[in-house]
């Protein structure tokens, strides 16, 4: 895996990073998302300290991630239940055919 150098700007501060080529696109998209959320907070609220804005962006982003993770977990559980039902139906059918 080859590394690339990126300069990501968040809240008017530049962060030099070395990341894998594979991760570069995701990191740039994440930085863009963060910039967008900062702009939303700046537009909606008068917050003089950027640290407060960053904390709120962080909280909102992690909350969204946790919601999506919970939905995925619930969907996997639902699908597992359906697979279990399907397996049981197959077993019952095989028993009837085998008789």
C-alpha cells in the first residue's frame, strides 16, 4: 500500500496527513462533511469559540453514525431470523420428501 500526503483544512486550521491511497478519498470526503456541518452550525448559531462548534459537529456526527450502526444491527438480526425460518422450512420439506 502506497502512502499519499494530504493537507486537510478544518476550522481554519491545516492538518498534514499521510494516509494510504485507499483511505485518501474517504478522508477528503470526511473533511468535506465536517466543513459542511461547521458551516451549518456557524449559519444557525452564533458561537464565538470554534471548539464549541467542533464539539457539536462531533456529537452530531457520532450520533448519526450510532443510529446507522443500530439500524444495521437490527436489519442483520431481522435477516438472521428470516434465514432461520427459511432453514426450518427447508428441513421440514426435506423430512416430508424423505418419508
